[in-house]
């Protein structure tokens, strides 16, 4: 959403519900999980950079460590670290 005007700049659909908050890393990459078992990374314009399938729904928000490692939990009972 454009902060000045409040208009939608872009949208991105997944095959499941998105219940977590996105995180934005130091390069401006938007990372979030979906109930379709995937973790997604988008550029500032909403274009898919990558996605990875984890072992279950991703309802929690992603944490970013200082070294860029992403940490996220999934409904399969695992905590994942991706770099």
C-alpha cells in the first residue's frame, strides 16, 4: 500500500491463507509464510524471487538474524533456518 495515498501498489496470491505478518530484510525483500506450506520472498514490486516448501502450514512470522538467516516455525513442529 502506498503510504502517501493509501492505494494498493501490488498484490500477490498464494494457494493458501496468509496469517502471518511479513518481514522486510535489509535489501527490501518481503518474506512471509502461507498455509499452502510455502515460505515466499518477493521483491519491492511484488515479484516472486523464490519460494520453498516446508513441512506444514506457516502461520508464524519470520525472524531475520543479523547474518540474514531466516527463522520460521511450521505446523509440522519444526523450526526452520534458511540462509
